[in-house]
C-alpha cells in the first residue's frame, strides 16, 4: 500500500493537529532515549556512537514543526499614524 502524499496540514482540525503533535512528541522522546541508550552501549564497548540519523530524530522534528501551531509574535514597533 502506498502512503498518501500529505502537503497541506491546514485541512486538519486543531484537535487532529494536537493529537499528531502529542504523538510525535512521545515518539521523539522514545527515539531520543533509544539513541542515548545505544550511544551508551557503544561507548561502554569502546565503539563509535551510532548515527543519530538512523533514529529518525530529524524527521520527527520536521514533522512536529509542520503540525505545531504557528505562534505569531506581536510587533513592538508603533503603529503607523
């Protein structure tokens, strides 16, 4: 089965987006812990740490940023008269 291309997250409800962010946050936590354990085991055996890319952490971060709501910064500049 081929995965559906997903280009526009604006079609998701706020609840769906929140659920995705929560799931990706949990996945990121678990993958980070797995990397930490693997790096510790490698160090204990005198080997090089595994490649962080093998754990998909950068992909998870990219997806999480895609679904997180964009916080708009309030400008501190005065309004034009």
